[in-house]
C-alpha cells in the first residue's frame, strides 16, 4: 500500500509517532538505527512526506526523524505560535524528549526558516545544518515587489498567503487548483512532486489557515531573525538550491549568518529538491553528514 502523510509507513522500520511538546501535538515519522540522528523539517505546502525518497537511504546510517511542524500534516493546529522561534522551540523540545542530545538538521523551504533559529538558539545540540531552497525573512534582502512575471509567480505565496481572511475565502473547496498552481510554478519536474498527497493533507478543515499562519507571522519572524543574525552560526552549513526556485539566494542567505557555508545548485532541478532530485540531493547530503 502506498504510504500517506498521515500513516508514515515507508517500510524499513519507519512508523508514525506523536509527542506533546510546547503545548502542541507533533506528528513525526521515525526509523533507522544509527548512533547519530538527523531531523528533517519540511516546508509549505508539504508535510514530512517530502522526505520519503531520501529517508530510506539516510536510515542506513542514521536515526531519521521527519516531523510535521505545528499546523502541518497530522500535527495539531493551534491558533498561534507560527513565528519561527516558537516552532524551532517545538522541535528542540521534541528532540530532547526523544533523547537526541546531538543531531543534524535538514530544512527545506519554510523548514529552512525554522532550521535557522533552531541552529542559532540551540547550536550546542546541532552538529551540522543543511538547508534547501528558501530565503529567510529578516536575513535575506526583501525582494522588490515588481519583478518579471516568472519571478513574481515564484513569490506569489509570500504576498497572497499573508493577507487576512481572503486566502481562506478564495481557496476553500479549491485547495487542489491553488496548490497545483504553486507547484507548477516552482517545480522543474512537477510530476515528481506528490501534489495529490499534499492536496489531501491541506484539504482538512483548518489546514490551509495554519499554513497561511507561517506567512502571516513573517513580520514577527523578521524581527527575531534580525536579532539572531548578530551572532554567526557555529556549526558547518550546507546550502542547496535548484535551478528553478530560490537557487543562489539559498547560498547567499546562509553566508549572511555563517562563515562556514558549502553551497551547491542542483542542475535541472526545481524548488522541491528532495522530491525532484533525490539522488543529486543525497549525493551532497551524505558526504557532508559523514565528515
């Protein structure tokens, strides 16, 4: 049976679990028996499921934990707490509860937003940081509002998702067309992105509102990150971009907060790097983690 984002059954010992931390119920999928641990943080509009193609390979050498952050997937959807310091604290508490005192972090898209304050505030626990395909509010220079049409299309969610009430009104019952539009404009290989599964996950009542909440919290996240970036990150950083999407911006962003950044751009790959180009992605991630 094909695994879904709410059952976590990839085989190979992976299973869904739940934990109460920081006042929220987090869903996560765990497997692997390595002595070292890797935490995988997805972005919007995905769930832990974006990591399904790389988890089995990573589990050969590591304990792998792929999480649904608050409001995402099968985690609970509180009304507040979507600034990235709060969501990072959720994950720090989760890892402590799971007995992972030292671990590596891989974050994609909004997961990269969350991975940054997690590393900045809990760096004593994080051995390595890998991020993919995002600019970080408060760290990256804010893009101009008027860009060429293709570039504007790739940033639509930043403007649309921050609006109050209107997005819920317009996408209610139309989650599929909206999410497919987003994927089509950010993916180089959209057929490799599990958009049907994400539509299922985000068609649950309240799921789209929770996803929008990460964007509506951007002003608060910006203020937090402007304080955090006064000190550089201490751990090694790998920044991965795709030829369509954030690309070089991912690398440039991390160089603003770290003096220890390795960067790479995946050829013929769009925004959804772990799904579109899992072999290329693993070809960078595994050697970096093994150092």
